[in-house]
C-alpha cells in the first residue's frame, strides 16, 4: 500500500524522519519496500501569479500572459487554457523543466510569439485529473516556491501481509505507528449533519444471502452537485496511486484508503423503486460493468440488484447503468460486508482484482460498515454540497463486542525463549490497544482453531484474557498472542541461543552418492549443469525410450508412467515434466555451440517424472546424464587434442562404477533407440547397481536439435544411491605375494563377434587363475579374411598361494583357446 | 723367451695400455680396452701364456710383475672410467635441456553448478548442528502443499504462491519445500532436525529476478523445548558461516500461514555494507530467508500434539543465497548453463 506521509499525519503526529519511520515499521512487521519522493519529478516548476491575460493576436484559442514567478522576474507565456484570469496563482514550468513522464519544457515560439515556459494543468503534473484547465492554486500560495516543496510528499510503499487487512488503511497504519511511538491515533471526525426525509422512506434494502453478506448499510444523499473533489483530496489520492474521478467517487475512494472500507455509490435515479437487493445472480443475467464490458454472470456471483436486474457485482465492480455522472443529483451509498471467499472466487473468475476486492478478500471489521457509510456521506455533503437523509438502512445494526483470547504468559515465554512474565506481557499488549484481564476461574486456551480445534485448560492464575480490538481479526489463538507480544516487544529483543535439546538419530544424506559422482565427473573434466524439469512436449516425444532401460534400482522409483503435463504452463517450451535428461543437456550443448564454443562436456544429476494411471502412482526417478562433444582434453603446443568418443563415454561410466564400488558394467549393443547412432551405442549394466545407455547422438537429431557438431556422445544412467543411501564400503583383500605372469593372445574371429563376447569367453574359460584381461589391439586387413578381425589381449595370471608354473599357465591357455574355438569360432594367431 | 724379455714385454704392454686408457674418449672405448687387454682373450693373457716356458724359479717373479702391470692398468681404467662418467653425464644433461618457460600441459577439469554447490554448503552448515537431509516429491498434492500447511483453498495467502497445476487430479508442482515439513513429521518422531532441499515451481514469467523453477532449502526443528531464541541463534550462526562473521543480522516479523510467530531474517547488505544502495532498495538489508515457529495446526497435521511439541521452520531460496555469495544479478544465468558462466565456479 502506498502511504503519503502528509496524509498519514492527519491521523497521528510523526516526529521520526521517513527513513527511521520505515525501519521501525519494518521491524514491527509492516515492511516498507520503498520510500518514494513523490513530486520529485516536477523539476523547475514554481508558483507564479498571472499579471495579464490577453488574446493571442494570431490565434483565438491561445492567450498571451505575463506571469510573476517571484523575485521580480516576469515571464511572457503563451497558454491554451480558458480558465485563467489575472491575479490567479498557477504552477509555471520554467524553460528546462521536466514534467512527469519525462516531458521537457523549453522556450518556444507559438504562432509568432515566444513562450518562456508553460502554465500547467493538474493532469500534466499528475496532481489532479483535470486535463483542460490550468491548476489554480490557493490565493496565499507563496510566489516562486518550487511546487515540489508545496505538494511533494514522501510516500512509503508498505507490504501489508494478507492477515492484516485492517492495516490496508491509513488509520490502520497510524495505529502501527502508535505502537512504535506511543503517540495517540486521531480517528477521523465524522461531522454528519442529517436533514430532510428519513432514509427509511427514501430507500429500502433486502439481503437475500445473509451468509454471503453479513451486513449491508445504505445512505441517501440528495442535492448532490457532482464536480471535482478539492485539490488537496485529488493530490492525496494521486500520491496514494488512485486517479481522482469526481467528488462523489473520490469520497468513496478516500474513505477506502483512510479506513480500509470499500463502499460503492449508485446514481439513485437509476435504481428502480429505490430498492436494493443483495442476491445471487440468476442464470442468463448480464451486466455491463463500469469498464464497459458486457459480462455474463454466473449463478455463484453475488450481485446488488434492483427490480430490473443486477446493478453491481458485489464487492468487485459497479454497473455502467447506475454509475454516478455529472447528471446525478441523488446518490445511494452502499457500505457492505461481503464474504471474503465469494469475493475472491468471483474476482478470479472475471480476472478483476481491485483495491476494493483486495480489501473484501481480507475480511472487514463489522462496525466499519456503519462508520464508512457515515464518513462517505459526510465527505460528499462537504465536497458536493449534498444533503444527507436522516438515518441509515442497515441489515444488521447490532455490532458484536470484542472477542477474547485467553493465553498463558508462561507458555508464550516458553515459545519465544523469553522471560517476560505476565506483567511485562500485559504492558506490551497494551501498546497495541489490547487490554488484558485476569479470568476469575479456569480458562480455556485456544491452541489451534481450524480443522481439528484444540484447546487446553489453564488453572487459576495461569492465564490472562486478551481483549482483542474489533479491527484485529488476526488474533484468534494463543500463538497469535505470542506473535503480537514478540512483535511489539521487538524480535531483536529475543535472546539468541543455540539449540541444546536432544539430537535426532543418524541417517545417511541422500546427497552423499550424488556428491561422489559430481566430484568424480568434475575431476574428469565435465561441468555440471542444471536444466529445467519442465520441457517442451516435442522434446518429451523426441527423446522417449523405445524400450524400458531396465528394472528400477533399489531405493529409487521405476521409470514408468505417462508424462505429466502442467495444465496452466506459461510457455509451451516448459509445459511437460521430463522423463529423461538428454533433451535438456543437448539444449545446453546447442547454446554453447552457438556461442562459438567447440568443446562441451557436461553432466546433470536430476529427476525424471511419470504418472502411472493404472496404479495411480506418481513416479520420480533419479538419473545421471551427460553429453560430450569436441576435444576430450585441452590441446597443448606439443599435444594434439583428441575428440570425445564413445569409448570415453563408456570410460566415464566405468570410472563412476569404480568410484562407487560397483562391478564394471557389461556392454551390449543398443538397438532400436532412435536417439542413438545405431552402430555406435551401447547398453551398460552392472547388476542391481547401474543401468543405462551411452552412444553417439543419431546424426538425424543434429538438425532437429540445432546442434552444430559433427559427433556428440550422450549417455543416461540410473545409479544405485542417487536417490539416497550410503556409498559402498571397500572390502579389502590381501595383496598377492606371488608374481603375476603375463601372456599375450591374439584371436581371429568373425567381425560379427564383439569384443564383449570374446572377453566373456576368455574370462569364463580362464577360471580363477586368470586375474586380468586387457584388450590392446584390434586388427583388420590382410592376411585376415574380409569379414574377420583379430583381437589382441594381454592376459594376467596369478595365484594367491604359489608361484604359477609354465605348465599351469599352458593348461589354462589351452582351455582359453579351446573355449574361443568352441564358443566364438575363433582361431589363435601365432 | 726369458725372464727379462717377458718382463719388458709386460712393461711395454702396460705402457701401451695406459696410453690407450688415457686417450680413451668414451666409456664404450674404455670397456673395449678393458676386454682387449685384461679379458680372457686379452693381450695380457696372451703375454702370460709365455710364462710356461720359463724356468720354475723365474715364474713367481714374472707373476709379481704381471700382477703389478694388471693392477696399474685396472687402476688407470677405474680412474678414467670415473672421469668419463662425469663428463658424459654433463653432456647428457646439457643435451636434454628444454625451454622451461613453455606453459604446463593443461589437465581438463570441470566445474560444479553453483546452485547445487550452494545447496550442499547450506546442508553442510546445518549438518554441523545435527540437521539431517530428507527429500520428497516434486509433484505434490494440494493437501500437503497447502491445506496441511494451514492454507485452505481460497485462502488469500494463496496469492503468495502462483501455482502450476498438473494433469493428475488433486496434484500440483510443489510451490515450496514446506510440504516436506508435514512428510517429515509424519514419518519421524521428535526430536526432529531436518533439512529439506529441492526443486520448486511457480507459475511465473521468467526474468532477471523471477524463475518458474528454482531451488529451496527448508529447515525444521521440533521437540519439546525449541524456542524462537534457538531459531534466532541458529540463523545467526548460519549467516556467519555463509556470509562472514562481520555481517550484522536482523530478526523481524514476517508472515506465513504455517508459522506463528513468523519471521523474516535479514543480513546486512553485502554490496553496500548497510549504507543503502539499489541492490538493497536503500534499506541496507537483504532478506535471505523466512522462518517462524511451526503453527499448531501444522503440528497437528504432522501428527504431533502442539501442547507437548514446539519448534521452528525456515525456508530459503538457494538462488538468492548464491546471488549474494557470488555477486550474480540475473537468475537466468543459472538455468541457461552458458559454460562461460559456469566455468567461473571452479
Ligand atoms: Zn545495499
């Protein structure tokens, strides 16, 4: 809420400077978001007095004026307005002045006459809404004074929290200032002179939905002369961010800002039979609202109607037909209390949130319906010369007394960690106009109000009763009182200590394994990225797996279910929850390639999401994804860089498996996954620990994903522990004390036999003495057949209890050769 | 052959050998010489073969001469060998010299994302105070995200969270990490010290200071005697650990439906050190998190008796903390993943 300090001073004396006041209010919970010097944008606008006004010799619409701008300086200024006369004091923009909106005023020639500045209208200064006439200042306004010194103000922008609707008003904020300074609040004086026919004879009201309209107060004004509100009022409204409209409407808005109570004014002539009914809208009813939009009303909407139909959507917006206009002579004031939820729903349905509906949504003080009706009537009488009919129409004139909240001072001290005791707490509450009294018996303490109401009984002497001011609807339970005590005391006075209560039992952090993987990959040269979980539907489809990647790992959700869509997404690029990480990673690759970068090596640890309609379960599973393109290591002057290849991708996965203590993954050819190069992609799995795919991106996707790179290696893996759990603990075996013996073996097999198959055969035939198998060469070409290749391995043999003999090794090698011949059709090269 | 001629033969051989040793320019020549003179088929052996033709009485005398000759040649060889080894090492060192001013061979190293790192740092700090990390679903139900946190449907405070809804009935993308408070209380009995990090979502147009996806860390501590004083003390420690010991903090009222009393926690502006600047809206303070004592209704939904248990919760935006720590001014940098940005966090 925008709070002009000069207006606020109407209700309380303030000695603090604006910065001090802002800080004190912020510490009280009324956060000041900004301090604006309002009027600071009138530069070089001063008060002048018109000396002469004559018609421009060559233009009927223009006047030539001479203006005294103080210190004996007289300027000739050409002016187009017709409301000026010698002797008036007016705002003068001097050459060089800058007006709101950045408009610059210079010396200029107008129809052959030089104009040394400009006389300003209220609209040009953003002071009033008068567009046509020059703003005529009061006669005593000091000559030559900068206008900002007269009308400028300091405006605090205060963030009033949703539970403090009462403070969306100047009076409410004056009460907060009073808590800070102790100065008394001056509630506006409602000097109402009633005359003539009583209201009850002039209008009648009927509330058909008392559940949605707890109170409806109306007043009747006659002999209304609609015109502009006094300048000072217009200036205040402008400073508070509201546009002045007319004295009648401004009176309503003024009171809304002053008391926080929205009211509505009807042209009485437009109300059939002068009878207002509060009811729900009927099917098929329409209303042209003040913004000249024809609206089809919903049967849930609450309306204020007459016999002919709806006149206003209650609490939201008035109708055009009953709008107060220049022809209006009689006005009906509506000051009602509508149901906050109903107002909120209707406001959302029409996407209409006004200053008024905002206040209705936060609830209204019951007695304000009466006070605001009187206050608006009084102001219209003063500003528009109206007569106020005697009495009000009021649907619920009986006003309830203050509510009481019993509380235990000891419990509040226990919650806050203070030792205030009852005496000090009473004194603190009194500063917020909360009276306290001692109950004369056991008290029922409200602990929780909603859903499952809970109370406690406090014995004699344990409790006090807080008598809540009628405007403080936010104080309902004991902990509300605790907050009020803390807030008025000042949170800064709560002594800081460190927890010394019992500790919870140990649990592994789910971040543990993720951090190991992250550190390992960063050490291997990859940079971590974080991409959006919401991606484009196109990306979800393009990267959908043809076949499930494998069973879920322990502790994680299975990757299953249909994609989950955000129904109110702001952008189609971020509308569906991802099911894999690759689309986002490739987007990052594309962005960086576009920056002219060639080498990109990135990874992300993140979730995929799915909804399994059959089971009704929402699934969220963790994955590691990576993308590699360009050089795998930085080039040096004596080293040529090497591109990232499929084997690097596999190597990274093997590195992580090793780091996490998993068995090395077995690689098999990946088929039927359109995202991957069909000849250069693999499935990798390590039972119960790791499963996923790695490969080159299918070249066809380079175009659709806008990737300017020849080859990109991508991979996505599920790893045990990403979702939580502890890293595998290394289980140490004794270091072998007998020598290892190496033998090289080259086997020729058909090219349809993969290295993976050959290695598996070697390992199974080699038995326990074979401790290591390392592929060191693959050869194709003469003298081998066209469809053959030779795989060369270094085999390591070792026993833990003896030095192996040549004979033992030869036996094992023979078994390997036989196995290769039998299972892979291989022959051994000499 | 007689004694005299054999002796003179030996002396000649010695003189020639010593001359050759002295003239040798490399260890290899020297080793060759060693074999030629002293080897089994060497010249000394050849001369000594003549010893058999001498009378037995002369033989020891020639033997003595021969030993003397062998010893002197061996000594000369050893000395020359040592000299040459030093010279040769010096030569090798000279030829192996390189330009030591060339740049070192770069070793590729990646960077870790500042948001995940900051989240980890927050978890580490609170971990020192016994807080344990728990995680939960990002696709959350309305009940846990709002209603159990004392935010009824149509509650005006719902305006504080612009919500993205999903096509699973009753569900939404969690707007904050606060629903994890409920989940932790339902799953674990007090004493509870929980740290709840994760991704959250908002229905929000993206610009420099707004994101539709970002990360939060929630904290929850509940037992029988946790006070607002504990909350203040702990947050002060957090600020010291994260922003430095010299930064002042401010503990002031805030508003959340799920805490009562509610707290906003500020740290002295890191840009202007409290004197007021555009970064802190000229207040000298930056709000880094919201907090408060867990509302009794929330304790009830967590299955705890609000008369027995009490505690606090706090929540912070990870991007905000990272912004302050690293001087980042635009949230989009975190999600764009431009490597020129990310690689600065190495
Ligand atoms: Zn600052």
